[in-house]
C-alpha cells in the first residue's frame, strides 16, 4: 500500500470513507463520499487510481488494502482530513 501526502494527491480522484456525520461537518472539496461500510457494495463507484481519505488515515488505509486485493489502483492519504486541512487544501466546513 502506498501513502501519499495531501500535496501528492494532485489529479487523483479523492474518495472520503468517513461516516456521514463526519462528512457533513466538513470534507475536502470535490471528494466523493462512500462510507467505509459501503465500499464493498459500492465498489463499482470507486474510481480507479483513487486517493482514499478519512480523518487520520487509519480507515482509509484499510479501504486501500481492500481495493488492492480487488485488483484496484488506490493510494492512502496519510494523515487524512486533519493533514489535508493543516496543509491548507480546500475544505468545506471544518474538520473535527
């Protein structure tokens, strides 16, 4: 599994796997929301080459491992939305 920093995400599609209440409070602009618990049933919605993000990087790492097992190309955003916001990347709302 490969980790990337928020700056390294660049043109990759971004998939946020946090829970709906976390997403509603704030998320990276342009991210696709697919909660971790729905990844298996919504696998066809996950774009190839996705950068997967959660709050701190732990849940997204698990999702990336699963995606790789399914033969999909994906990377983990190290530090999650906390790092994304700290890096000054565009957000809607706030990160908690």
